[in-house]
């Protein structure tokens, strides 16, 4: 139950409310068509709570599950979708910092995706396709997203405008190079580095114990003093620019 609005049910995803049943104004949920359940809402001076039972014609006990796409389904695979008037439910309705897109929504497309410049996050970040869609909704420059691992729909790519901060990493299109911020031991200067993406144990086997991971430093002569930068694509000439959080460039690649 929602501790703030006790006459509705909620589901949290990573600590945030991602789905609600809608309010319970007249003996039924406003935004959730319940199948297989009998719900009742009880309220008195001491407590407020919901109870439910399974309908007589239900053979198996009903369950609800959020799949890897962020869709809430019952045990038969039926999606617990919102009604048209139920604008307070759904996967993105209660999320903060959602870009105002008006009536624009993402529509699933199947097939091959053409090569684009974008932000790719590591699979170790444990991000699902749902998380990818949420981040894209929070970024007004994002126009599409896709899983980078089609086998289990993990990892994702965002188009231009994504912030790159300490701990974040960008991989090249074929995963051969990674780009990320790193700092000196005294944490006073921050740099942007590009590494050849090969496992360290393989490099140690090739170069024995004297191996030091090589890095190309993009801003060797102009270190940054804050902890974040922003990666953008210059739409006028195609150059890749790495900017201070204040907006001044620290590294610019050339397509000339």
C-alpha cells in the first residue's frame, strides 16, 4: 500500500514508485482492470488495509510479475495496462525528471538498428530495457534506445545528450575501446582517458608482470577540477566534444 495515499496499491522499482493501481473511489481501482481477484478496502480509526481473495472460477492462484521490459503481467501473461483515463498509473507516470514529450511515446521496432553515435552502458550496471527507457524519457535529447545484449535485453544505448560522470564508461561500437573519466591519486585533477578494451589477465599473459595498462589522455594539458563532464555530438559538423559541466570544451575530436 502507498503510505501517502492508502487507498491505492503501488509497486516500487529500485526504490521508486513505477506502477500504481489508481485510487479506489467506488469499490474498484480507477486504473487497473482486476482479473481473478476480489479486492476489498478496509478503513477505521486504527488501521487501513486491503484484503483480496481468488475468484471461484480461477484454477491456479493468480500472480503478478514485472518482466524485463517493465511490463506488469498476471500469471496468464495478460498485461496490467492502464485505461485511457488512468493517467496516474504506468511505468513512467510517477518518475521524477521526466522530459515533457507531450503526446509523443516510444513505439517498439524490430529489425536491425543502423549505426548511431550514442552512450553505451556496461552490462555490469544491471540495467534492464525498462531502466533504459526511463533514462531516455529523462533525457530530452534521447530519441531512441535499444538493448546491446539481445540475448537477455541488458545493457543499453542512449543517443546524444547523456551526462558522463566519474564511474561511467563509454564503449566503442564494437567494444574495442572504452572512454571514461579518471582522477589522480590526490583526487585534485580529473582526466578523460581512452583504453584498449582487453581483459587485464590477457594483457598480463602477453606482457608478463611489467604490463601497465596504456591510456590515451584526451585532456592531458587541461585537467578538470570538477567530477563530471558532458559528452555531446556537434550537429553542425559531426565533431565529438567533451565539455566541462560549465560548458567549456576540454577535448574535441575532428572529422576532417
